[in-house]
């Protein structure tokens, strides 16, 4: 009797140990750190996360506290409040596999402290061959991905130190003969601390409702039951709705010649600033990937030639960044050409070219 009880107890212990081991083993893939866990693929509109402009991307995206040109409409709409007169920008990103990302914007003063801007962003894949499991070399047909975003922005100063910016965008995704569209909003603020040339920037982007793909390819005419001679019925496939990527960005910008360096900004006899040195720090948290940090710097000599560099932490592809810019000023016209390069871990180089024009 005693032996039977001992055997029963031993069996129960073995069952509990086995169950515990099984639970731990099955829990291990789930108990990952925040840095390892991602929701990649759960948000649409990924082209909205591609950085705009060779200036900000040349600093690895450490730009939300420094942005003061038309690319501010992407990095921090509040920065556009610093543009005093009419201006226009055009930017092109040569993405992977022949895909192209473009951005264009124009701005005008509405009042002494208020600016209105329009922007257009597009992402195009070019022609892609249609393949199937049976025809892996192509069926002879082609399709393409074409996404666009049309935005209207309002930026201005509420006080001498505090600026705001709001952008309303209509975003449309097109894939083959399918499309989805809707409105999203970006909100940004920037505060000039007045302490040693430091500015703070905060943005929330991608605020909007869910979107759903529709189009002729979801329509079918099939028999309701296979193998039975019945009249075909018109059917519509149900597509899953999706959110756009939501992000929060906080940035710090520092003009080193306004307090951190114990030197006044050296100027020439005609008032040209000989040396200008900026440093930016950015923290970004997104709804579908882990948090990212960026640090970047920009040095300008005689308001003519600029070199930039930066590094992004927490991104699985992009880290190091660099860029170069040239500026031309003559009378009422101020123009610049910028270039940036962003090497990726596995997919090659991403090159950007920007053209900016300001009319004084």
C-alpha cells in the first residue's frame, strides 16, 4: 500500500515537472524584450515613414528640434514658422530595387506670424511582373504600387519662443487595381528655450482612422457550392482594415555658437557667418517597430558649403548617415542643393537629392 502511494506521488511529481518545463519552453518565445518584439506588417502606409530631404536624412533624422525649412512639414511642422517669405522645395529619394520616393512643397506667409503650406509626397515601385506558383518567370502581366499623400499645413508662433504646426493629409494607397484612402493629421510644437541656443521639438504623426482596400479585384462570380450545378453568385471578398503608422518624436537642437562654445559666432566684414555648427538629438517611438534614437550634426562654412553626419540607433537597417550641401544667395533669391547618403545593412545605399528655393 505504501509502495503504491509512493509510486503515485512520484508520478504526480514527474507530471508537474513535465508540465512546468513545457510551460516554460512555450513561454520563452513570447517573453522577449521590447527591443526584440515588433509589429512589423500591422500598419499600412509605410512610405510615410521614409525621411524627407537630404538635410535631415544626412543627420540620420536627428532633426525635429532643428528643422526650419520646408522639410519641417515631415520632421516637425512647427519649424515651418521660421520661413518668412515664399519658398518651394523638391526632393527625390532613390529607394531600393528601383523604387522612388518624392516630396515637393511650397509655402507662403498668411500674416506676420502665420504660414500656410501645401505638400505632395509620392512613392512608386515602377512596373513589377505578375508571377504565380505555376508561372514563376512571369505571366506576362504587370502591376505597380503607387502611394501618395497630399497635405495642407498651418504653422506659426503663439509667442516669441513657442511655435506650432498642424498638417492635414489625404493619403491614398494604390496596389494593382486596389486602393485605400483617408485623412491623417500631424501635430508639432517647438520651443526656443533661450538657454545656450537650445530648442525643443515634439511631434505626433499619423493620427487618423483605419483604412480598407477596395476595388474590382475583390469582386468574384462563383458557384456557392463546388461540385453542384448551381447558378453563380456575385461575391465580394472582405478585406481587413489597417491603421497608418503612428509615431511620437521628441528632439533637442543646439546651436553650439550660442552659448555652449565660449566663442561668439565669427562673422566677416560683410556680415557673413564664417562658422555655424548645429547638433541634434532625437528620440522616436512608433506603433509598429521598437524605439529609435538619433544623433546628428551640421557644420556650415561661410554660409556656402555644409557637411553633415549622423547615426541612428535601434533601426535594423539604417545607422550611419552623411550629407553635403551648397547654398547660393543673390539679392532676393536664396537657393541650395543638398545630397545625402544612407547605407543600409543588407539592401545597399539610399541616395537623396534636394533642391530648395526661397524668395525674399
